[in-house]
């Protein structure tokens, strides 16, 4: 029954997508055909910037674009149960599908050599419009509850107290189409006739009878510690009659780590991780790092030249300062900065420990005598950090992430502070826009962990935007 319901929802989505893709193409084609009526200015002399584009020479693209788009939507898992996919994750998958489809059409044009070449403005405009339209259509279908199959009856196994949170979850999310109809208590559980209005139907040994007598679509086992024999009995009983078997992955009662089921050549593995799980979003984050770092190195090259000249003229020492830092999972790498201190600054650090103004294992000194005149300026303006764009480009750092610590500092970390090493270090983070040196070490660590727990692409973009005023106002910079 569940598979039939899922297939029905899948076909509804595919029909909707077909209508959306065809409609978006025709709408973009109409707009592109009449665009020259509103845009007659040519930026460069010579042939017209906007060539004549219309139904007669571009409609042949629709029979090509439709199956390609449908295939990429299928391959990027956009037809999974939308009630369980976050809106931002769904949008990322549709963007990925549209970019892939656009690339395939360009390749097809190169290989097939169409008599009428596709209009670049038409393809780009269509790709953008269909991406927004596909995402909007799915959200609208969910809002109108047109993707909800018939409610599925769920049987919970466990004590009524442990099944309570799951019942509350289903009550809050009625659009999931799941309805708890009863509970089977473990043998050691006290007798209950009802739990929050849901009847206790018997013991675990009654499972076979209940699945035969009632139209159960899913059996949910609570997070109680179960014997292997009991779990095997429940799983095999559900398997025999084709009922979905689900299990609470929070049986270890971990406070932060998230569970993910992976399959490797038929071997199912349950993984618990306290770092972000969205591989697609992390891949996009890496892409943004490469583009952002490459653009920064190119645009800031005049600044690099001027700063290098000033540092060299002041004392004739090295321009750059490379220091070993702890990267992802504590892996060592050399972080690059413009040198802002005297050449023998590391050897002088031990003599200044009595003047350390920071708590924890880090060393901070407001009027550090080792800082040069040029160094004071580039530190105040954060220009000394610019060479780290190279670390980002080669993959040792990210634009946004916890600041990379010195290995000697890591050795003095408390156990809970070690988790900040579980994400790639970055140039800026929450700490950077919250006062930098003006906040305590413990607050700094907590902000880094907050970033890891809350991470999303939107948070990265927000922190990048907030970093600019923090740097321009020189707040907390030393």
C-alpha cells in the first residue's frame, strides 16, 4: 500500500513538472521573442546584440529540454518524499538538476550541430525561470496538501512514555500522512489501557496477530534498549508481511550528533556525526570558496604589492609569515599572513607571557611590543589576513569557519572544545563579527560550536556580509 501511495505521489509530481517545464519554456520563448521591441540599444558596434529569436527557430529545443530536465530531476532525488525534505535542500537539488540539464543541452548542441543554434539568452532565462517555478510548484502542492496520500496507520512498540514524543511529533506534522493507532508494550512494561488517547493493543508477542487483523502500514520501535532477538523478531515479522519497519535512532540519547543510514555494497551502516551532513550543500560551499578566493586574490593583487613593498622597506625582513596551524580534525598545515611582527617574534613570546590579556590557551596582548609600525596598520585593517585566500583556494581553509588554532593551544583544550576542529577552519566566523579580541576565549569556543551546529549556506553568506562592516569599523581588531 505504501509503495502504491508513493508511486501515485511520484506520478503527480512528474505530471506537474512536465506542465511547469513546458510552460516555463514557452513563457521564456515569448518574452525573448518580444524582447527586441523593448531593448534596441547595442553596446558594441557591428551585428545586432539581440538576434531574432522566436517559435520558428527555437521550438525544436523543447523536445530536447523536457526529457533532459525530467531525467536530471530524477537523478538528483527531487522525487523523494517531499514532506521529509527541508525546503532549502529541495531548492539546492533543483538548482543542481537545472545546471546539469543546461550543461547537457549545450553539449548536445555541440555534438548534434542544430541547423538553428539555441539562443544563449533563451537557455539561461529558461534555466532560471524553470528552477524557481519547479521549486514553487512543489511548495504550493505541499501547502495545498495535494501530495498527501491516504493516512497510514502506525503501530508503535515500546512503553507508552517512550512512544509519547513520537505521537506528539505525528500530531504536529499531520501533513506527513501518518496516524498512530496503538502501542505494543514490552513485557517488562506496566499495564496501560490507553496512552494520550492511543490504545495499548497488547504485548510484543502479539505483533503478528495485530499486523494480520489491522491495516498497519508502519511499525515504529522506540528508543528503548532492546535485545537483538526482540529487534530481529519485529523486523522479520514486518518483512514477512511487507510492512515498513522504522526505529528511533536516538537510542544512544546523544545530545548533538545526528544519525544517517548509509549503504555500502548492501551493507547498511548507521552513522552518527556532530557535523553537517548535507554533502550537496558542502560541495556548493567548496565551490563558493574556490570562486571567492580566486576573485579575491585577483582583485586584491594591487594591495598585495603595496603591502609587500611597505613591509620590505620597514626592516628588510620576510614579507609573509607562515605558521603551523591545526586544520580539519587537527591536521597540520601552514597558514599564511603578511608579517606584522618583528622577525624573531616567536622567540620573544615566552618573555611576554606575564602580560597575556586573554584567557585560555591563546595569547593576546593589546599593546604587543613585537608588532611593527606597518604591522599595526595591517592588523587594524585586517589586511594581514589577505594571504589566507591562498589557503582557501588550495582547500586548507574555507571562507567561513572556526579560526585555525596553533597546535600547542589545541593540546591545552578542554575536551568539549575539541569539537571545533570537526569543521574546516575559515577566515571569518561568528567570532569575527561578534567583537573578535573583545570577547573571552570560552565565548569564542562556544560561538564556533554554535556555527557548526547551525551551519547552512545561508549562514555562511550572512557571516560574509556581516564581516565587511566588522572589518571596516576595526571592531576588536588587534
